[in-house]
């Protein structure tokens, strides 16, 4: 029976996608009494709304329980396993052939009391962090690294390559990026990562101001926009880098579940008619 109460909750079909990926409790002791579906719903609620765990609505499990599970599943790699499993399902559904291209980009975010990996980004004039992403042609996340804001795009791109096993992406021969990735040895690292792999630089038009939709590279820009729709990720609220990476994957898990099993479409916003006296 459906228990969907908030827009961030999973539908029955979406819950079935990840239910089997959550391992059962092992060892001795009492069986798990908490409803794990409501725990997951609470985690998605926090990610989407940006609220603190202590401010969770009372119809969710106790916030201490929810916080215990989100930390446990982050440390034991469950979020990563769920993310990668759903990513391949989306790929098989929408574009089943092998990946041949990838896009790399960074997103600078202001910090709010972070304790780890914080620095001043001179380009964006922000004292915070950078999220370095590598995505495929569907905008699905292949690698993510969070660094201090003063780390260059090329260095962050190299760190992303270190996360990616080249044997898992044998067909990727082209990376798309901006001019910043043509520096500090990133093209050479790309050639070492996968023989024959090259960097294709797509730069902004000269004199352009504000947002410009760039060919091919718009895919990774869209992924950045997906992430910041989650208020927990609008700024770098997390004290640790590992926690921020976990919420980035959680945001992508939620989006991929909706791509695989769309829920009911949200009603369009309508202005309330002015009532005449």
C-alpha cells in the first residue's frame, strides 16, 4: 500500500527499485523494527527540502534513527552501490549502446560553516568548495570529487579520472570541457587513462555574458542544475567532504528513480484569482 505523503517520497514502483539493494540485517540481536522505506523517505526529504534532521516532521521515524542510517549507508558504500545500479538501468532503458563521450565540469558553492576542504575561488569570488563532475551523454554521474574552492578545474578533473576504472568505460574516447581543462596536464592524464582518449574544448563565445547554452557541454550544466534543485546542495552545508558527496549521489538516486518509474505529474502552478468585493 502506498505511503507517499510528501513530493520527495518514493512511489511503490520506485521503492521496488532499491528495496532489494538494501542488505538485510546480519548477526544476532532483535530484528529491525523500523520501517526502512520511511527512513529512506526521510533522507530524501532532508536532501530535497534542506531541513535539519532535528526538524524532520513527526510522521517520519525519529531523527536519530534516520541520521544513523544515512551515515551507516554512506560509510559502507551502499549509496554508491545503489547509485551505480540505477545508473546502468537508466542507461539500458534510454540509450543502451556503450558510452563513447563524457563531459567534465566544476560547480563552485558558497560554504556555511564547513570544517573540511574550504578555500577561496578567485574566479567565482566565493569562499567555499568546488564540486567536480564527470557525466555521460545522458547527464548521469560517472565520478564526483568535492574539493576546496581554490583547487583548479584541471586538478579536480584528474581526481575524477582516478575514481574511474578505464576497463569499465572502454569506448569513451572523447571528453568535453572548457579551456580550464586544457591546462596543468589534464589532457596528458586523459591520454594515460585511456589510450586514444582526447579532450575536446568547447569554449564560451567571446564577449558572452551570463548563461550560454554550449553545444554538448550543456549536459553537464544540466546535471549541476539537477543537484541544486535539492536545497541541501544549494550551498556547502556539510562539515565533511564525504557527507557532501553522499548527498550528491542521493540527489541523483532520487532523480534516476523518477526517470525509471515516473510518478504522478505535479499539477501546474496557478495564480489565485482575485476575489472581487
